[in-house]
């Protein structure tokens, strides 16, 4: 019986058109094909930092049309320019997507982004904007070119106090033991 049920479920899952999902309809009129939902600019466009440092920048999303826009979504992206550097944007920022309030015609809004440098090397950060409904066009910002230096640290992982304290303690104990032996002779 179990095998029959499993076979029926598997057949329903792989049969085209077997499962229909009804998605909620949007009350926002779709954008005409090929129309960018908005334009977006970053400020600043170049920056240098080191691994582990937090830094901020802004993006300005502008509605260049004569009609108000609703349902816009901005998304932060990080791209490594060095082929040997793997970049996971989720490590750079836990808040990478912002759902914008309705934007009146010819109006703009500024978005503040804070990220933490995780990888060293040459990287590019940019923001894309798309509409939640009705368009296949994504607007991309100019780039923030980022140079991230490998951080040289004397106290990697908080080990410096331990690395200094253990040999110092051993020397101190050895010295006191030698002094006590001399007194006993």
C-alpha cells in the first residue's frame, strides 16, 4: 500500500501540470516590457579598507518616469574581481534586500547600506532595482570599486596575552625555584 501511494505521489510530482499553484495577483499595473523600473546611483564609487572593517555607503533610487512606482525592490550585490577569491555576499551583509515605499514621479530615495569586508582583494559592490511585479528588466547601479587589504594582526584571535603570559610565567617559576635552591644550600 505504501509503495502504491509513493508511486502515485511521485507520478503527480513529475507530471507536467499536475500541480497548480495560484499566486496572488498584484494591484500594480505591470510595466511595459523593456522599461527600467527606476535608476540607481552609488556614492562613493571607490573605497579602500581591510578585512573585518565595517563601512557604509548610500544608493539613490530615482523614479525617472511621469508615473508613481510601487513595489520596487533594491538588492545589494558583491562581486570579486580576482579569480581566486570566492565571495559570498551573505557574509558581507545580513540585510541585502530592501523593499521600497511607493516612489512618486520624478522623486528619489536614499538607501543606507552597511557591510563588513570579509575577503581581501579587488571587489565591486553594486545595487540592483527591480519591480516585484510586471517586468523582466533590472536596473543596476554604477559600481563601488573596493580594495580590501589583508589585515596583519599581532593578536590573531586573542592569543597574544596567552602567548606572552605562559613563557613569562614559566621563566618566573624557574627563576624563583633556582633562587630557592641557592638559599637552601
